């Protein structure tokens, strides 16, 4: 198992399992998925209070009990702040949302709690009060954010004191490379040179904030999967060749591509298939060469300047 220290503080598996789609799984199927994860070096599980309308957290807790998986054998991360038609980072909502998640997860604490997408109406002082309340009560060990830019993180961190932001979830895959494209195209006027997120990759590296790559097999904003997709013939060809060379699955190649970046990004695949997850963890056995990494990047349609 490969590990990384999220934010330089919490050592977990380098690969996390996203639990957005587990609510509909049969208990035996979910149990097999969790056991497969742990047997193959994945002990970090990512949730959110909106996943399955909260049911994903509930069935996860039941599966842990059914499979006799001790709480101290897993790391649980959950997110809050999204309500129907709005975002809400008010002190009361953060505390209430986390308490509700803990009830569904049937646990006294969560290892990491993230603010789920930015709320432009947030008061950083309120967030700081909420975080202090939750941390003091032993309900949250560490805090993070999701889909935030450097300015938003700096504004929040100004008021958080000792509660360091340790993670930022961002979409990243070979077919969704926004966080690195502008860095290749400095001092240019072509479309990839446009910095859409304020240099968030470099900022997170400077501040020791771990980027967690959500939807590593998707392109666009939930537009679909790029693997075996005829829209991406060159990318799939490159991935297939590298998979064959290393005797791993195509999914493992994608995860290995993310892990290869020196930013120590933690990919969060959301598969619900135990065998596919086992194949994904084949990424632990491979470190892609520089040539292989760039081969995939360029095959996705990216042009180096």
C-alpha cells in the first residue's frame, strides 16, 4: 500500500474510495467492496451529506458493522454545506450538518470534514467558530475545502487560527487538466494559458494542502467517462499501450498518472465494483516514467507550447 500525509498531518492510503454512488448497492455487494478496498490498500473513504440524500453514509456504517470492520481501521471524510438551491456555510448549518452525518455514519468523529463547494455569502468568522466547536468536542480531527481557489482559502485560513486547511478537492484527470494547463502556457495568449483558478495547484503545494482528485475517469463537468469512449481514441490508445506494458488495467494507468505528479495528489475513484477497485489499486505497483506521463497528457489533446 502506498500512503501519503494529507496536509502533512494525516497519513492514509494514497488512493481514496469515493462513496457517492454506494447508496443503491446490495449489502453483500457493498460489504465486498469495502473488504476489497482494505485488502488492497485503500483505507480512506470520501462521503458527503448529499450523497444518496444521506443514505450513502447510512449504508456505509451498516456495512462496517456487518463486515466487522473496526472504526480505527478506516479513515472517514465527509462534506457539508450544500442545500437545495443554495450553499450554506453558516455556523449553525455546519454544526448541524456534521452532527447529522455522524449519526448516519454511526461514529463519534470524522477524520476530515470538508466545506462542499464555495458559499459566496459565508462569514469566515462563523466558519472558524463552527470549526472550533466541532474540534473541541472531538467530532472533527481535520478540516478542508472542496473546489476553492487560493483567494477563498486564504480568506478562510486567516480566521481559522490553528485549524489548518489540509485538503482541497478538485476535479482532475487526463481529460480534465485545467489545474496544470496554464502552468505549461505561461506568457502566451492561447486558450490553455487562461488561468481559471488562480494557480491553485502551485498554491496548494506551497501551503501543504493536499489536492484530492475527484472523478478521475470523467471528462468535462459530469459529461461522461473517457475510458473506452470513441471521443478519445488517441488517449485510450496511449493508456492501453501503457497498461499492456505494465500488466495493469486502464483504470490503474489513469490513477498512476495522477499519483505520478509530485504534488502528491490523492485520487478518489468512485467505483462500486470490487473487481474494478482491485484493478485500480494496481497503480500502487507502478511509477510512470516522465515519457509515459507526457504521452498520456498529449494524447488527451493537450498541446505543449
